[in-house]
C-alpha cells in the first residue's frame, strides 16, 4: 500500500472533511460515508464501496428505522 495516496481529515473538530485518496489505498478519491441515520461509517471510494457496505447489515444503509443497539434520545 502506498501511504502517500491516502488522504486525511482537514477542517476543525466540529466540521471536518476528507481530502485525498481513500483509506483502502486504491488511489481513488475517498469520501466519508454515512448510514441511513447519518451515522459516520468511515471512508470509502468507488473501489471499496461495495466491500464497505457489505460489512453492515442489510437496511442499515437505506432504512433509517433499522434496529439500533444504542438508545436514541428523541427529545
Ligand atoms: Zn476505497
């Protein structure tokens, strides 16, 4: 893996964004991906997106009402 291709987060602790290549080392531009509830799931790209999504249960990426293990404060 060529680490020079891998990007990093820039910005502040409150607003950060990924700049550069994906963490998988493909050299393709990486971007943050989120599940259906907007929970941060990692960095992905065209090369590894399918692999990343397959790590999550069906529905997690598409259905906001999926069963969550942590309590959600609706207030
Ligand atoms: Zn990737």
